[in-house]
């Protein structure tokens, strides 16, 4: 059960390993976060200590590829020199494409995986070393894979975890009732876990992680499989649980709307590295590639001449606008930052164009978090393509070395390949 492992990371005597990665060419916000981490580690009397401090975290895995062509040993680096902290009352979102290292990071934070290098401190880490049993109340963990017993009912799961968390028998019933009502689980109480839908299982895992009001909660893609209504309910529960409280959370997600609804700050990982960190508005402003303009046309003005005239007018307002998509009644443009000197002036010009060209409506907006995310995700795609190319080259060289004798027939096959 994943939740039982969250206490392995202790406070005072955490083993520290040196991280070989350098911090050159880092984003300035990532560098500033690294500085905050160092200050938190060195300050023993700070009143506003972060509830989570992650310092220079690195994880390597030994890998072996066995096959007819390739047989070699090498190290796979899942995370590189990750440093971040979570303040009291904060939900920090950890975003990144598949394979970026998010879940590996969560495993290390939860104590399920030992870091190759670096340090993780949680809770009241400036006190003397606490016994493992005493830290259960501090951490809740909702892992990506549901840690449920298939033949145990939903209610029995809540009762068992409440007991593990050290909740008194006289308060368990009331706590479970509040959790069940908040997440609409009443009709599923008597169902065995194996008979629950994917969305209800995730609700249960989230509920288990929140039992006992832990000071730190780790949520690894908590809303996967939920319907939109259930997601909204969970998001409200998360905001209520952490806002203006003496507790914090780290949440991984692939849903940008979830990050915007729940997270105070967001960190984006690419190929095991932290590439940016900050509030969502800060990241949009810093990494957004401009604005998006969508113009919805009336049916009677979708002719070639009308569309061409409107396109010319848009280029007059935004000289460097690039047309992205075009449908029967929709024109979509990407507007660079330099074309928008004043938002009020831009909207004024668009309103005049609407009156002159009689289009139905328009939308003019800043780059979304998803667009920022996609720009960073492209970096990982390029890294993976480069690694794949190197691997193919290495295999080809080994293939040539392993050929003992070349025959005319075999040479012709190789050249065809």
C-alpha cells in the first residue's frame, strides 16, 4: 500500500548524497527557487519554513538492453538536480509530458524510492529525528496506481486507513461521514473495491490520502478517470483543504484546467529537469508566444472575396499575424507580442472591424497554460528523437562489427535496408 511508505523520509538525519549535475543555463526562476531551498536548509529558526524542501534531487536507474543486436549497460537518469519547496497553504503543480520524471519524483518524496543524490525534508524538519511511527500523521499519499484491496469495501478502506492514521474510534464515524458527503460516495460504501468504477476508485484514493488532515499531501494524477462533475468537486475540496492553512501539497496532472483550478504555482519538468516554476499567470506572460485571435464568421460572409478582405484587415491591425486554421465559419490567428502595444487599442480596432465586416463574434486571448506546456513538451520530443537516432547508429555499428563474413548476397540485403 503506497500510503504506508510515506514516512520513510525523516527529518534530522536524512542521508545526503552529492549531485553531479551542474546548474548552468538554468532558467532564472529555477535558480531563484534553488536559492530559496538553500536558505530553507540553512535557516534553523525561520518562522515561515516551507513544509516541503527538495534539494538537488537525482535518480539514476541501471538499465540493460538484451537483444540480438544490442547488449550494453548504461545508466538512465530519471531526474536531474531537482530543487523546489512548498510553502504553507500552497498547492504546487508538477507538470510534464510522459517520461519527464514526475512520478519518479513523487516516489522519492513518498519514500518508495531512494534518491541517487539529493535530500528531501518534510514537515517540522528542524526538530530532532522523529520515529517513523510518529510521522504517519504528517503525510498523505494518493499514488498513480490505486493502492486498494480488491475484496475490501469502500467503507472498510476508510476505517482501516483511519486506524492507521491514529484517529480515535469516537471520531472515525464522523470523519468518514464528512468525507463521504463531500465526495458523494454514500451509495458506494458497501461495494468492494474491485466493483468500483475507475473514477470512484480515484475518489477513494484521494479520500484516503486526506484522512487525518495530514500536513503534507502528495497527489499523483488524482482525478484520472473521473467525470467532469467529480473533478470539479475534488478541485473544490483540494482548494478548501489547503488555502490559508498550515499545510501544503504537491500535485501532478496532465489536465491543464486542473492545474489552473487548483495550483498556486506550477513547475514544468522536461527530460528529468525542472525547466520553469512560478504562478500560472507568470508563466503565461514569460513563456507565452503571444495572443490567439479567433473570428467566427456569418454564413453569408464566407465567400473568398469577403474572407480575403477580412484577412487583409486583420493584417492591418496585427501586421505579423499568422493564420493557424481556417474552417467554414472560423478563422484562427496567432498574434505575436510585438503586435499588441495596448490591449485596449487592440480591442478597439477589433470592435471597429466587427462593425465594418459584420462577423458574428471574436475571441482575443493570451497564450494558455496548455500552449506553454506544449512548447516545453516539444523539447522532450526532440531529446527522445536524438536519443533514438544515437541508439540506431550504435546498433548499426554493432551490426557491421558482428558480421563475420560478407557475401554478395548478404551485402545486397544490407544495402536494401
